[in-house]
């Protein structure tokens, strides 16, 4: 870097710093435009969500399986964030992906054994709370944010995989839960949300949840709501799956219970050493099962309460961290959420040693996830080169198509290898008509962003001739350095441009 400056300085003494002034998009706290956000804001602020959204609002590369009563996948504020099985063709009556389930395009209904995972509303004996349950949870994890409709989920962008394993009267058996977890593992879930409790320490369920954890999936489970009946202490009466890891050396289930708006244990919350983390579980507003013909006439409402709704806040938090650190294991994500939680012991003196690691603070967790990211740089020519508007990559002396830059021709490339050398990022400086742009590519060659280069008078006097990455800091602020040529005088000068981008490369 300094050598480059030195060389340039010999040709021209003019060094222009742009960037921070023109390019940076620093915001203090990200507030979405959704009309019902005000009903949720207190909860989101309590867990630091607005700060987290400065770093990431999620990624559609992250999948959260919700094992519950199903979900309203046609709901206007959910439908764009529902997972789709890429290997299954819809409605052709054929099991295209060969998993034994016909037309399982958006998950599976293990209760009625069908591909209809919208919670059934027809039976009068059903419990309306159970019918809404899965959709309330889905909305807390991933209602679309900043779309001017209803509220938001913790991830504004995510893939929700609804798996119906609880019937519409609120009951279920481990058999269906096990099948649902199997499905989540086989179909690439990153997080599994389990707002349910049972009383058997079932070996098969324990085995498959451990398999999920070992596959990198964060398993989040509810504590239950039995405190009022005197059975709230899980040290005395164990509930499952939350307590399945409590005798294990490793903390492989993220056990969650509920606090009120003052960080005091909710009066209904179970507690004890099966609980790792607390999150708000009262005054919850979210999306609901919408079917006005059958009396379900509110798309968004509340207040809901229960440890059931603390779970998706933590599951959603795990999804946000995964969007920032796709390289992290389940253990890494769990540890990150635990160590960055807020100590709430002083507010719960009646419960010594029963408040786990504290209350979820996703703002601090997101910030911490990006600290110390090991990012190294390499010359793009080691791996990437271009011809015209096409970028190629080299593996073992063989050249492969990597990406194209659309209608913009490439001037030069830059590349970085980030997150402990696991993922590449590629940048191209391109030209379209008289304008210059930086395009950003993921490791998979997906062009996910294009930014205009704010050079001065470049259409007439200067053209960018080189691009080089100067730094990428812990907040993924990319600083690019351009060499510019003054066309008329044949002189070069340097432009330093800062492009601030929060969050992991998204493939939207
Ligand atoms: Ca299938
Ligand atoms: Ca099919
Ligand atoms: Ca919304
Ligand atoms: Ca645990």
C-alpha cells in the first residue's frame, strides 16, 4: 500500500480522498417502516435488535426450521421469507427429490401427512392459540422487515421452513417431532426452533437433536410455563427437549425462558440449570394465522405471552449471527449469544443461580461476531482473471466460468479471502458508457451489489485505471483505492474510496 502511494506520488502530488463523505451510509439505529413496528419496538429495543440491524438484517442463505403447528405461508408478511425446496417440483404428484414425501415444496405436515403446512382452521375443537402459535413464531423469526406491512421479524430476510409436528389442539408426539428434525437436518436448516415441552427424556429425540447440533444446526428449545403451578424449577422437574443436554459436558441445546420488560423472570417462566438464556416473552405482537372466513381475522396482533415466544427471538438471533458468520459452528453461535448476553441476576434476587447466562443482547452479539474476523487479501490473479465482461476462476490449472458483469466491461479485479480463509469476495471495477462501478461478487460468483464510483469529472478529465483493496475492517467496511488517470495531461492521481457494507454478502 505504501509503496503504491510512493510510486504514484512521484507522478502526481494530487491525492484526493473521497469516500467517507460520499459513500458511507452510517446510520445510528435502523428503524423499519412497518406500520405495526411501534407495537413491537419495546421488545426489539430490549434485546438490542435495532443495533444488530445496523450490522445485518438477515440473509436468505440462512434457513430456520420451525417445528410447531405449521405456519400461514400465504401470509403477506411471511410469504417472501418461506423456504422452498429446490429439488421438489410443486403439484406434479411426484416425489422429485426422492425423500419419500410428495410435493414437499415448503416443508411438510407430519400430523396429517401432507404437504399442506398452513395450519388447518376447520375443526371447531381446535385451540385458536395453537392455530396461531406457529405463525406467531414464524413472524418473530422472519416477518419481512421494512416492507410497509404489519411488523418485522428479527431477521427481515431469512428462509423459514415450517414443519407441522404439533396438532391444532396443541398436542403432539415425539415421533412426529423426530421426523421433522430429520427433515430439517436433511434439507439444510441452520437453526431449529422448538417451542414445546414434554416429560420424557426420549433417546431417539435426544440422538437426532445431537445429530443436528453436530451438523452445525443451532437447536433452541423452550423452558415451559409451569411456574405458577409450582412446577417451574427444572432442576426438580425436568422438561424435554430443553433438559436433554443438561448432563452433557457440552451445551448443545440453547434452552430459553421468558423475562418481562424489566428483565425479571415472567411469573409463568420455568427456570433452573436447563435454561441458558432469557428473552422477552410477554407483550409479544406478531403475525397471526389469517383466515377471516373461519374467524381468524387479524393478520397481526397480540399481546401473546409464554416461553414459546422467547424461543423464536433467540432462534432469530442465531439466524442473524449465522448471516454474519456463515463459517461458524453451532457451538460458536451459541457461545457468542451467551457471552454477549446481559446479566440480569440483580433484577432476579429471588432466583439465585437461576438466570442462566442472562438476557439476550443481539446487538452486542452481532457486533462481537464481526470482531477479530480474520480477513486476508490475495492478488486476484492467483485465482481470478477476466476477458471482456466475463470473470474466470482457476482450479488445478483448469479455468472455469465464475461470473459476468452484465453490460459493464471490466477494467480490473480485486479479491479478498475472508473469515479464516473460508470464503472469497471478488470485486470488479467496471465501465458502462461513461460511468464506472464497483461490482461485488460472492464466492459462488453471484453479483450481489453494484456501487457507482464517485470520482470527480471522470467522464471528461479522469478515468479510473486501477483498483486495490486497502482494508476491510471488522464491520466489513471495504476501503478501495483507485488509481486515476488524468486523460488530458496524462497524469495519475489517487482516489481513496470507502464503501461501508454491513453484514454478510447476501445473495438476494
Ligand atoms: Ca419430496
Ligand atoms: Ca413433486
Ligand atoms: Ca413487515
Ligand atoms: Ca443447554
